[in-house]
């Protein structure tokens, strides 16, 4: 099977081609094109296919991870949105939950008010009312008001219309009729309808999610359509699939219907790639650190299982997006992070980044601000002649000039001390980020292996692991394209949700079974629409549950099978276990409330298999390319140590390397600190022991 994974980052676009039948793996990396992300995607696809000696038409699958949706939200450049909502609820988007991001600050921006998803003049109240608990119609829909509002929006240049009526998840009739009117009056408008996008309760979070979907919908749809047309024109057999925030991939049609599911999906593939690496190396519990040019993404997977964010914590750019989202934390630390002295005289690194253009000073593209990459060049950890396989020459003199001018003179220190300071500050930020993602959530980092991914992750991994007491580092065979690799290790996943509101003590099993069956039919139809083999598809039951009296829910996977007394007992035990894992306590005598039920339709992709390395002995002499002095910190001071440099592609399974050493490859550079040893396993993963 021939498949390609393409991950578009802020600085680079990464590609990997895998042909398991022929044992062929090809990787490719090129600068991203922020003005038109599809340009780098298509150029990279042509390039990686050319290097692999295949035509794009010969590919079985193309998997794509993109930050387009997330960037639209963060940059506040979404579509002009109009909103139809129940009369009296026009200002829900402004009021929100009446919580301030910072409780005691007098000078703070409230994102949903500072940059509203829908301006108030385009939030049009409509006379209609459906009430709980059974969706009874209290007031009929005023169709004339809908037509008047839609005509105004069309005249004002609105691009997308969000329809958000109260309790539409109980009775969608009014939303369906309003949608039909919008399609009659304004057929060119992008439509985002609450009962289709998010049929569950909590009006503010629901309204925010549906309006986010409308805001990003036109641009994301245009991007996907253009990309899909270009891919189809190349004759690709298996079609395009896009990564979603739930940890699976979707077809272009599914992604265009609910583009909100693409939010924060970019980092998820990196975590999946890290889990795959840990599994093949015999370390199922991993902390993944994916450090790119702009940010570092941190994920925790105990026993190879991803964690899902609480639905009330799933925010993007300060806006609530109540969608299933794998828990990944991001910090502003990357190879392009700018080093500077702030107005108070403090030495800082990040979160601002030089990005792809102009990039670090050493790129020679006009950048004059020192970055983490410049510091690593000065320290000797990045060799100018071998960066990105020698395709991007680095200019050490420019890096030195930038650090001397911007850091050394203001601080009154020497060049190597300043460069080492940049690396240490960035390392500290990543250590703190890992502690927040693990220790503060009940995980001990010493029980995990650290998967160092991204172009810059392996450069800092040893310092981070030694500070946190992590016993082992896993450096994937292609660390710089771990996210692209993760795209090939995931399945097609669709999730359908419905609000249920039942107590276990009075559970209507017939109703629950019928509601699950309805969602299962929707999931099955979606998988069939994608022409997926039923023999390689499955359905998962999930519920959001809580103890009676609690305000918020926990997501828990429920057993399959008929819903009877035995099923109910197994489901209750599953929730008790989930609550105990999350909060250390269970309350077996408390009643359990089911709030939402979910069904995941999963299309299983063939398991990813990479070719194994040829076996070698302990000596890595055949891969040795040079020996140079590299600056490390010894007793807090910069010290030059003779270090061996190796070519990653010449290493064999069983080779052992003692630090200090540097391992170079096309997509990354691995630093092995003094006193540490590393071994190459059969899949090409470098295992660095830090005990």
C-alpha cells in the first residue's frame, strides 16, 4: 500500500511517503507558504512522489494535517457572519458565562467581546420558542422575520449564516425551516445550523461553536475544495483525508460540513506518531514533545491512550468550541523563538517567532533578531553545512552578529554564555510545560518515556529529561516529520452526539437503546458514504456522565451489546473507574446521570509498518562523519567538549553511541549529552538512557 502524510506547520511543510509492500520510505521537507498553504502542500506532494519514483495517481491514500482553521480563528480573519437566534437570546455570545479570563485584572481583553464572532447588528432575533424537556413548540416560527433578516444580511455582504435556536437539539423543526428559507433567499451563504453541528445542550457553548463553524467555514471550504480538486486532477485513487481534533481523519466532504472539527487538529497527529513510536519501542506510556519552528506541542498518553479535553475547556483563541478534542498543550517555544531583552531588562526567549520568513538570522534572508536556532549554531550543535541535509546553508557569522548585538552588549556577557542562556531559557519553558501537562494532572513523568519529535525536539530532549528525571528518550526515525508519520497511523473517525439526560436509577433502557441506534445509523451511513469496507469498520459507544449534583461531565466509553441490567452495571463501573482515574475518588452509592451520548464510526486503516534497519554491532564507526568541539553546560558554565558527529541514515540496529555526540539527518538533529548513552533499535528509533 502506498500512502503519503502531509503536515503543514507554521514554518515547514513535512511529507512522508510509505510503500510497505516495497519497503520504501521517502521523506521531504519544504518551507510553508502561509499566504496560500495549498501551494506548499501540492509542491511537496509532487516532490515526494518524484523522489519515490511514483505518480500521484498511484497513491492509495493521502492524509493531510492542516492549521488553516486554527489560524483563521487566532488571526481573527474569518468570514462575515450573520446569526438567527431565538428572540431574547441575541446577546448570549456577548454575555457568555459571565466569567472573566483573569478574575482580578482591570485591564484585560475578553476575546469573545473584543473580537466578536458575530457583530451585534448581524445577530437577528427571531420570534419562535421550543421548550424542554420534550421539544414542545411554545411559539411558532415567524417566517417573515427570518426572510427579512436574511435579506438584510445578504445586502450587508454577510458570507455565512449561523442558525441557533433554543432547544433545537430536542426539536429541530424550526431550524430546518429557517435553513430552507436561507437557501431560498441567500443560496450563496455558507450555512451552519446548530442541530447539525452540535445537537447538545448548553446554549452559550453551543452558539459559540456553531458561530465558529460559520466563521471559518467559507475559507476552510475553499481551501479544501481547491486542494481536493488539485488532488483529484492528479488521479489519486484513495482520495484526500484530513486530520480532525478527535484523533481521526475525515473525508473532504465531512470536513467541509463541520470545519470546526479541524480546529487544533494539527498537533494531534504528532501525539499519534509518538504513541506509535512508543509502541514499537516497547514503551507504551509516552510524553510527546513536538518542537517545531514556532511552538512546542506536549501530549501525555498513559498506556498508549490519548486523553480528551473536558468539553468546557475546549477553547481556541479564547472562543468556546465544544467539540471532542484530544488533550494537547502548546507553548510558544520553537527553533524560531526570538531571544531579546524586554523593557524591564529581562532576558527572554519566545513566544514570538521569526517564522518561515524572514526566519532566524543565520538563514541569511534579512532576519536580524537572534533566535534559538542561531544560538544552537553558535554552540556548535547545528553545523551550517549539514542543516536540512545541506539544502539550507546556515551563516554562522550572521548568528554571532545578531546575538552579540541584541544580547551580549545589553547583558555584558560573552557570546557562548549568551547562546547557552537562550538554550537554557527555552529548555526551562518546555520543562514547565511538561510539568503542567503531567504532574499537575496526576502523572509522574518518571513513569513515562519522552518522545522527542519535531525538527527541534531532539536538540533539547536530553536537558529536559535530565531535569525531570525521565528515564528514557525515544527519538523517532524521522523526528522532524513525526506529525506526518502520525497521519499514516490513524483511522477515519466520525463522531455523532445527542443530549440524553437520564438517571441510572430510573434508566429508560428502551429509549437509550433507540437513541444509540439512531446515532449508530448515522455513523454507519457516513462510513458507507466514504465507501469503507464494513469488515474494517467499527462503532464505539461513548457517554458524557456525572454523579447527580455535579455540574460537569466525564467522557467514558461504554460497552457494546443490548442495553439490559448487565449492560447497565458494566456501564456504571466504567464511569466509576473513569471518575477515580480523574479525581482519585469514586462514589458507588451516588446516582449517575447520562448527559450526552455519542457514537464514533471508525474506519480502520491498515496498520503502519516501516521497514526494519539492517543489524549491526555496537560500534557506530561506519556512520561517523566528523569530530568537533560543541559547547555544553558544565557547572553552569559554557564548556567546549570534543563531540562525535554521526549520519543518522548510516546507523544500524544495535549501534551504541556515547555522549557527547550529535546525530544529523535531513529533518532534525539529535544531541546526546555528556555521560548519556544511546542505542538504535530495529525500527531506527534512538533510545537514549537517562537513568
